[in-house]
C-alpha cells in the first residue's frame, strides 16, 4: 500500500475580514522533500503555513497531513509536526535547557527521553555551550536556533519553517 503524500492541499480558500488571502490553492508535497514558498510580502505564504499547521481555519478546501485531516484531527497532526512561526516566541526567563525541556514535554516525549532529546538538539543547533543561559540573553541568531530546536526536538515528520534564516549569520544559514 502506497503512503499518502506528506501534505496535500485541496482548493484552499482563506479570507481575512477585508480581503481573500488564499484563492483555491491546491498542492501535493511528496514525502522526504523540501519545498519552499517564494513570493512577495503579502502573497499569503505565512497564511498558508498557518493553515497547514492548523492555526487558521480556511473558509473552503482541505489540508491533509500524512493522511490526517488538519480540520478533523488537529491534535494528531500537531504530534507529527514541527512549526516555527516567523515571529517565534521564547520564554525569555527560561534557560536554553528549560526551553528545550518544555518543548519536548509539550510534544509528548516520554520523561525518560527528554534528556537525550535535549542534548541531541543542543548539539545539532550548536547551543551546547549556552545550556544554562537565559533565552532572553542570547543573540538574535542564537534565539532563532533555539526556536528551530524547539520545533524539531520531537523529530517531526513534517517541519514548517516560516522565515527560518531570519537573523542567522551566513555560516548558520549554510548549516540550516
């Protein structure tokens, strides 16, 4: 049996009070692929990502992630998805370690797996030396890497990144 595409969007329509942001968007994103949304400001890229993540509800159409309806099964979709918004939110008073522990627990990782997940993510994001620093004391690029770390700590099947390279230096962009 063939697995469904990782993301399938069918005739998606999204309205803001004053205008239509998405007009009948349909796309199939295959498994194990990297897909970029490119367009000018105001083109609807962030709105589309928010609809895929189940953070916005379209007026028409359907979003299916790994065979799951985002509208009908949002919790199941969230378990397999990582999402980095364009304006990420970090708890400034928490340490890097605490931020990652919180993200791991909120994504349902078993308590016994949290420590390894945090250490792996710290190493992957180049933040091991910042373990005990407060998130609010980090540079812009370090905060961005921490936010990305929070979105991947549970090893999601689908990763949505809105402006992921924003604030990263050229070396960090290449690593991303």
